[in-house]
């Protein structure tokens, strides 16, 4: 009977690890879509307009502008600017 209890505990541990990994991937995906979501929407809109026989140039230009804005925002946020750029030294 002990082996059955141990087996359930091991399976539960594996499921917990799986849930944690899925949660981390979801958080990373949310961060990526926060930066590049507008770009992706504009590109898809431009492609849909082109497939429909309309000019999608404006939507594609907006996608480029959104990508530039996301790149600039990403450059401004790094480990050097973490905590407002404040550094403390202890002596």
C-alpha cells in the first residue's frame, strides 16, 4: 500500500511542475504581446486588407510605427533602469 501512496505523490509533483512551467510561459507570452501586440494586429489587418483586394499600406505603416515604439520602450527598460536607476552601495 505504501507504493501506491508514493506513486500518487510523485504524479502530483510532476503535475505541479507542469503547471508552474505553463504559468511561466503564459507570463512570458503576455509580456511579448504587450510589446508587440499592436504590431501584430496592424500587420494582420494589412494582410487581410490586401487579401480582400484593398490597399493595406496604411495598416502596414502603422505596424512599423508600433514596432518602432515597442523597440524604443524595450531599450529604455533594462536591468540598469530597474528600481528607477537607483543604486545603493554598502560599505
